[in-house]
């Protein structure tokens, strides 16, 4: 079910043109793995595995994204080329994405964060029907729009924010 959540979120806004569970605890982060590819690097819990080849996720992610996780939580992201944008265009795109996710998915609790030195929006929402919490963050850097999704059975965002704090464009 969590995989379907990620797919539906990544499909939102027509962006598929191509394309924790707890707070930070010792068990999740006793070791880390580093993803390096597609022009980015980030760390994630050592207990997680690459789920990008999962048939459901691979179809949505295409060549523009990856997903990692375990049964009760998944982190995925896609990067799409948006070309050269002015600062005003960037702000407008972020506002449009935020409004679309809020209207179409009911995501709220908007929080401004910084990812890889860029302003980003963090939205979240529980899904009462299946008990899965959904978090979406998006930002623009180097002519790319990055959209990341984190789904979990917990409302805690510590794991998600820790991953985002290590996210770097290379």
C-alpha cells in the first residue's frame, strides 16, 4: 500500500513526464548507507534496501528517481529538468506545487525547510483510511526540481528530515 502512495504522489501535477516509521533512533541509524547517482548523494538508514526495481515503483520512477526503505517506511525522489528559471519563476513553481499537493492530496502542515542550501516546502498528511502518513518535500536547484516522498506508519518526520539534511547535488 505504501508503494501505491508514493506512486500516486509522484504522478501528481503531471510530473511523470519521465517517470520514520520512527523518530531518529539508534536501531534505524546504527549504520548508514549512501546513495550516489543521478547527480545527487544522500544517506539513509543501513537497514533499508533499494526498492527502485520494484515493478510498481520502477514504472513511476522511470530513470528520473529512486526509492529506498523497508516494509513500514519508504523514501523516494524524482528529479526533473525545469531549465533555467529566474528567482521569481522558482518561487512561483514552488507555490504552484504546494497548492496542487494541498488541493489534490489534502497535504497540509506546510513547513519551510532547507535542502541542499535551497528553500524547500515540506507538506504532510495522515491517511486515516490506511494509517499511512505521507510527507512530500520539493525544491529547485541546478535547473532541476526535486520531489521527495516519505511514507510511514508513524507521524514522526525525524528520519525523513535526517535524509533530507544529507541530500546534496553533485
